[in-house]
């Protein structure tokens, strides 16, 4: 009887859940950018944002007939050239990083099948030479000549 009461009481009490930690790592869709590429991307964002601010100041200065319009226009033109280079720098850095570190690729199933077939052919050829009774030599090694 006591067991029935305890079971009934246990069913009414919700289970104590584990506390979730404050910092939870969640998988992301894309891997993190390499450090050199990320550095150049941050630099490009800063330069482009400065360029946009200079363009807005130049536009507002020209609309208000202010003295700041001429220097802001020159700054906007100059920073446009620098911003173009900064964006190209991101692209170039990304390409260089990919060339130096390569992309991890797995062989396609077609390449795997070709390698498997070549292996089978080599095994058949080896089995054929074993039956002749000749001394077997490893590839790249010369056979010993008895003197």
C-alpha cells in the first residue's frame, strides 16, 4: 500500500532538469573564416563605412552650402579609391589563402572506382608472376645477382 502511495506521489513531482550552462556552443552552417581573410574583411568594412560617412557629409554640406562640402567631397573621392582596394584585398587574400592551404576535398566515387580497378589489375599481375617461380623484387629495387 505504501508503495502505491509513493508511486503516485512520485508521478506528481516533475523531474528535476539539468541546468543548462550559460554558454552553449551551437553548430554553425559555415566554418569560420581564416584569420587573414577576417582581418582584411574587417579592415574593408571600416574603410567602406568611412567612405559612406564622407559621402553623406559631402552631400549634406553641398545641400547646405557649407564650407565642409569641398573637403568632404575630396575625402569621399579619395576614400572611394581606398575602399575599392580594401574590398579587392579581401578577395585577393581569400584566393591566396585557398591556394596556400588548399581545400579539403574527398575523391569522387568515379576516382575511387578507377583506383580500385587499378589495384585489382596490379594484384592479378602479381599473382601471375608468382606462379612462374621467379624471384620477386619490390618496385624500384634491383634483383640480386649471385656471384
